[in-house]
């Protein structure tokens, strides 16, 4: 009876990660719309994650009194996850969608190393094949088949790369923090983004960078912020559940489905067209995800 239950739990966790990938594959669009009407990425992050925190407080109101019992080390997860989400948003607003995604999804390489060091996870052949295929696919798409070193070229590139490293660290830290509930981990993520965004705004004020919040006076702006918050809350809760139930390396590969979603969204919403090399690379990444799900690590 335990094997069918474990198998069902695994597929539920995998489905949760795929849902999160879909959300993150399209969430860049409302952020871009907000940026176009004058609400920059940091400001929109502050308000969207504030709404997410309020939603979380309503959902988990019975556990709010336990917030003082969260160990201090858990706040390192909050800061890392906060930077991951914030840097991703800032990168995707200014950079080309697929390039940002590809730099972000070099994360399986970092996850492989971190999971080995922190979680003592063994390296199995299917995992290595899946990760190898995903990296080849990402390299193919990023270099347009020229096979040269894809060195970051702009601020958005560096933000995307750092977000990918932060994403790997978040996955590993989430799986390592077994004493924290999914609700606690989710609230810590939202809190991290909110605090870091506030810190950046304060720093910019000290540097005399003006802050314009005129767009907050429209119902459309608040509607988009609420939509973003709904996507954030649902995706974060399901992703936290997913990465808690399956190995960090497999979770990182599954999340690459976001690349396919983002490519389709970028084509229809931002008129960004995928080349032949993009299609080839994306197909390899999708194949890697299928191998990761269909061929679980063999027992030693």
C-alpha cells in the first residue's frame, strides 16, 4: 500500500511543480504591463508581494501566532528566495524573455552541486542524462547553435544568472528545512521579496532616485497587482509542496517546463519569435523533463 501512495504523492508533487512553472512562465507579462504604465519592477514587487502576504495571512491566520517560533536560520531561506524572485522580475522586465529564462535555467548545474554537498543526494544516471540534455538545450538556444561561451551581456543577464543560482539554493534549502511547514516556507518567500524591495526603494531614495506611484490610483493597476499576487500565492504554495516531496535535482529539471510556456507566451504576447535553434533547444529541455519523470533514480 505504501508504494502506490508514494507514487501518487510523487506525481502530485510533479504536477505542482509544473503548475508553478506555468505561472512563472506567464507572470512576467503583467509585470511588463505595469512597467509600461510607470510602475517599475521594484515598486510592483513591493505591492504584489504585500498583497500576497495579506492573502497568506488570511489563509494561515491560525498559524500567525507561531511566527515568533520560526528559527532564525529560516530567514536565510527568506532572503535567498526573496532575491531569486525579485531579480527574476527585474531581469524579465528589461531583458529578452527567452534569454533571461535560459540564463535562469542554468540552475540545474548549481542544484546538482548543492544537492550533493548539502543533501548528500546521490547522482543517478537518469538524473545526469536529464540534466545534461537540459543544459545542452539551454546552451543551444542561448548561443544560437554557434557553441561559444554565452557570457552575460547586460544587467538583465546578470540578474537572471543570479536568480538561477538563488533558485537552486532555494530548492535545496527548502528540502533541507524539513522542520518548516509549507505555509511557513511560502510566507518566508513573500516576506523576503517584500523586505528586499523595500530596502532597494529606501536605497534609491537616498540616491535621490524619484519614486512615482501615480499609477496606483487606477483600478486596472490594482487589478493586475492582485492577479500577480494570486499567481504568486498559488504557485509558491504548490512549488514549496513539490520541492519538499521530490529530490531537488528532479524539481529543478521539471521547472524547465517554464521555458516552453515562456516561449509560447513571448511569441503571442511580446512578438518574440523563436528560431530553429530555439525550437531544438526547447525540445531537448522538454525531453529532459520527461526523462526525469518517467525514469526515477534506481535503487542502489
